[in-house]
C-alpha cells in the first residue's frame, strides 16, 4: 500500500546519485524500520549540515565559514589554482594530500545534451580570480570524460589572454574516469604528471 508522504520521500531520494526508484524505496523502508537508530540521527545530521554549511564566495567550496578554510589558510600556495568540477572532486584531491594550492569549483561541466552552458558554471569568477594576477598556474583537474575535456579546453581558451600557465592532469586518469572514484595513488600520479594545456603569452 502506498502513501503520498512516502511517495514524495522516495521520489526525492531517487534523484540522488546512484539511487533509482527501487533503491530509493528499499532505503526508505530500511530507514523506517530503524527510525530510532538511523532515521532520527540522519534527519538531525542533515538539518545541522543544511544550516551550518554555505558556499564559499571565492572558490565555491562548501564550509562552515565564509570564505572557506582552504581560501583563508595562509599555508596554501596562492600561486597555484586547481579547477575542479564539483566539491566531491575537491575533497578527493584533499584526501590525497598532494596539492597545497587553492581551489576553484566550477559546479559542473558543459553539456549541450543537458543544456549546461558556460554561464551556468563558475567560469566568470575563475577568470576574475586569474585577472588579479596572483596566479602562476591553473591546474584544470576535470574528469577524463567528453564533457570534462570539453570544459577543460573551454576554460583554457578563456584563460589564453592571461600570463598564466594552464595545465591538466595526465598519467593515471583513465579515459572516462571520474576523479571522485580514483584512489589516492592515482590522483597523486595524475597531479605530479600534469601537462600544459596552453603556453604562456
């Protein structure tokens, strides 16, 4: 027997990555069976996250402070800026602990099929950061998918007029690979073996 409240919850959960309608239904049933030990704490944790975290106005990371802890960390290398597709990729690179520069989250990749245009991404704020002249190298660390590489070349073209080196991840990232699913060793190798995407003007 179906209930409108459950249908709304199942539809909402089915929109999460990796969950379809059936998986969402199983997850909802599981949470209802364990409402005291899992559903309650989950609701509490999600409420805290929703109220405590906000997007960083500089890099578009999510943090409890604004600007975020990465942007305000004086130990970071201001001259290196790593561009990633999403926050999950930023966290993956942070987990690998091989990059100590700053980050910029685009918020997605260009996709004609999904109607994602340059204005839908955080590209203009990236250009604005580079325009300040504080950056020597922009590392475009996007996934090795068609959309990721299309976006990487578009971003490189937007930065072509600046005195900045634009590099991209190289060895270790398989074709079609997404950063969030790669192990720390692969990410470390990819960061060390980055390649030029443009030349200094």
